[in-house]
C-alpha cells in the first residue's frame, strides 16, 4: 500500500508515539495492512484430523460393502444375488415358526442385540410356488436345501434330521429379497393342508413336528409383513415425486427469484418491506385461524355437532381433513401464535427504529456488492459435499467387517443367558448335540472374541494393525466420523460468515479503499483461506466438541432411559438444555469473533475476547436489536415460504382455474407440497443469510465505531447519518 492512502486517516492532536499506537488499532489500518497467519497450531491440528478422516474413509471403502444394505444375507454370510450367488437373488427361511421364539426372547437375554431368526437361510433362484412337506411325494420338485446337498441325495429323513433341507416348503412371494408366505390373511387360524401327491390333502408339520397354521406363519414373518404397507406407501411417494419433480424445480426457481428480488428491493424499500412482512405475517396467521374455525364449524355441523368422532391412524391425508378436531387444533395453534406475535410487536416496537436503520444500512451494503448474493450457493454446495461424503463413509464404515456368527436359541423358556449371542464358528458347531441352539450369521463387523487370522484370509493385510485396533475399540470410528462431520459442518458455516464479514467490514470502514466491489468477495475469500484457516478451525472445533457431547449424552440417555427414575431424567433434561444454550451462545460469539477477525486480522482468542467485551458493554443494544433484526428477517423468509406454499397448495388442489389442465394426478399432493415448502425456506435462508451477516457486521462495526469515539475524541465516525441519528451521536464538523 502506498503512503498516500494512510494520509486519509483523520489527524490526531497527540504525540507521535500515541499517534502510532492509535493508528495500529484503527480498523482502516488493520484492513489495509498485510495479514499474517492466525492460530497455526489449530490449523495443523485440523489438517491432521482431516488426514485421519481420509485414512478412515480409505479403510471403510476397502473393508465395507454397502450391498449388505441392499441384498439379503443367508445363514453363512453370503449376499444373495451377488458373487457366486448372482443367480440366486432371494433368501428362503427353512422354518418361519422358529422366528416366533426369537421374538419372545426376554430383554435381559437379548441385551440390545438385533433380532435374528434361528433357522437356516439359503439363497434361491425363485421363491417356491407350491406348499409341500418332506414326506409328501411332490416334495422333490419343490425342496429347498443347503448348497452342499446334491440332487442325487433323496433320503429326506436324514437330510431333514441333519438340518440340511427344509422340513417343509411354503408357497411364497418375494418381499425385499425374502421369500414370505403368500396370502397370509386367508391362512390365519387354519391348519395348512395341501395335496400330498396322491390326490389327498394332508397336514403340513413344522420342523418341531407341530401342525403348521397360518397364525404361526403370520407371527413368524411379523417383522417383514409390517413392511408391506411401508413398501406400498413408499412406491406411491416415489411415483408422486417422479410425476411432480418438474413442478418442484419450477417452484424452487420462483423461490430463488422472489428471494433475490426481495433483497434487492430492500436497498430502496427496506422499511416498507419490513412493515409489509410484519403485516403479511399477521394477516396470514389471522386468515389461517379464520379459515380453520370456519372449516371446523362446517364439519361439526355435518357430524351432528360432534367434535371428536372415531379416530384411527391411516395413510390417507383426506381422512384427517374430514375430522373437525384437526381443524380445531390448527385454529387454536394459529390463534395462539397470532396473539403471541402481536404481543412481541408491542414489546419490540421501541427498538424497531434502530433495527430498521441497521436493516437499511445492511441493504446498502448488500446492494453495493450484489455478487455477495451468489456466495451462499458455494457454502451450500460445500455442505452437501460434506454431508454426502460423511454419509458414504458412514455407510461403508457400518458395513465394514467380517461375518460374525452367534448362538441363537431355539427354546427361550430354558434359555441360558451366558450362551445367547456368544461367538461361534459354524464349521465347528455341533448341530446334532445342540438341539436348543443354532450357530447363525448375525452381522458384519468386528468383535474382540473373533480370531482375525481365521477371517482375514488374505483380505486387508495392509490394514491388519488398524483392523486390530478397530476390533478392540469398535465405537471409536463411528464417534470420530460423527465428530468430523460436526467439525467440517461448523467449519463451512464459519468460512461463509468470515468471508461475508470481510466484505461488509471493508464496506463500512474503508469503502474508498475497497476498489471494485465484485473483487472484494474474492479478496475476502483469499484472506480467509490463506491467513485465517486456523481461526476457522479453532472456532468450529469448539462448536464440534459441544455438539459431540450433546450427541453422546442423548445416546447415553436413550440407553439408560428405561432403567432410570424421574430424577435422572430431569438431570439429563437439564444437561441437554444447558448444552443447547451453550451451543447457541458459542455460535453467537463465534459469529462476532469472525467479524472482528475480518477487521483486525487477529486470532480466535483475541477476537472472541474483543467480541465478548463488546457484548458485555452493549448487552441490551446488541442482543435485543440483533434478535429484532433476526426476527424481521425471519418474517421475510416466512412470507416468501408461506406465499409460495399457499400458491402451490391452490395449484395442486385444482383451485386455480387457469392452471387446471397442468395439474398432475397425485396419490398424496402433500409430498411435493412439503418438499416445495422446505426447499423454499432453505433457498430463502441462503439468500437472507447474506443479509443477516450484513446486519450483524454493520451492528458490530457501529458499536466498535462508538467505542473508538469514546476512547479518542479525535476519532472520525464512519457510520452513516441515519445510524448517527438512531444511536444519538453528535454530528461532526
């Protein structure tokens, strides 16, 4: 920088030493001087943790197999429909009635382990189409056996006794890759009888020699049958999304345009738009309340003045629309919210003048650098990238490991606690002498009791030491993965805030030295990544630690919830509340610390201490006005989201006559409606986040400007005339 630019600083009636001391603290000087790297140790720590996360992801990609989540697994740990079983996509259960006993395993024996049916499961080309018993003549054409049973082996008594073939096969249909009995409803409470090959109907028996009936089968496949409705609903939802995705994208485009226009118009009409947002918000709540009450009154008349009729949970949304109680609840909630909103406006009315002045100044800052409105898309893409990468690593990590076999009990009444779930080897397990137990495939993973040398078989030798560590500390990879997700997410948020703070801080303090407005965004990004990466890592690390503690606390609470009393639950609730408040305050402090880092180029601790001093010296002015501004910005987002939501609702419910021919036929119109509302709010939040950061930066800069004026009378205020008026600062000559 040339010396001529520094001559623009205001003259000071002090000595040379004090003048130099003051100039080094001037925001203009700090913004123009050369920057130095801050919080280098934390930057190095961040890079080390990122490298460790990459190493963990490489391990997960090598050892994990997401196909475990897509394909069924047989009793030997093989994935049906892949590898040597690629032509056998379905898994067949030898005896569904054994699953009933596992469902009744006492909680003290289950010990939180997942449900596993203790019956042999094998991959088959297709599900059996006929029901038969091994003593029937037509059994040979439909039999289901283990892979080592040759077609020439026909001594079914021995094969069934040894557990190598199923004692019976049932007419089945595929469901999520599993062969489940067909038409269970028609078989309920009836003994299953089928032709035995001689023209006579005979009773089918299970592997325990008991008559097989539909009730047993239905109870045995209970955990799969319950997924039937979910599958049907999911198929309809996917179909609705496929039909309406074009309309969803159009709605998102409209939301982006409206949000952009709203912020641009706030440059000249900040106050009218804010008042318009307040009025529209109140009117919207009043309209919702009125329409809900009218709908409630009309439906109550149709139901003979009954408010609550027979209620049941169904998947059809039209059912809930026809209930008077639904509209009564909506009307009451919207009315309560309306009253609370009106009371809030009365309370904050005196502070609206300062808040509106800050909003108007922020509008000028945003309009001065319109390119900053495009910035939110970059952190949005980064957030998506972080989430997708973390989700992929988590899936691979969850499916990493080798097949683990455990003992499952066939008779839970005489269950032995010490044996259920113990590690076993199916090749060495004696099925003949263990009538009460079976060695079944349980899951993929690592267990300290598993001999790694016996399961590695040449796979993952380069990671053997790492696998051994994971084998002894299975919880650590998932906790570390969650911690890195929290850290990287908070880092992206901090990066976005620091970059925007740098743009608006230069606008406030050094507009003349700002140069080309569009270049200032790139300069601020360069400074953040090159000089203040450690500061971002430091601030985001604190947030990540608090988030991790909250997550671990909630996990521990979920594990001990049933074993604790009211006092313990109250303690957990208080801890969660305190951690939530702490996280919110730290985010608020970090945000202000990043603003001061953007101004002075100091490290995190120095900036956070400076920010805390500003907060303490101006608690009412900063917190109240900041929250008022946030609330007013929130109203803008709600108005955009609510307006587009109402428009889309009228469109999908055929209430817009001009668009009647363009409305698609949907099973559940609330699915695209909900997606559009959520997406619109996210898009509006992305645009308004720029505006919110401009408000916070202008506010902190104004308070810092006032503090500098109090410390030195010769300091020239950089705030605009409007801000001087609302802050009651004297006009300078």
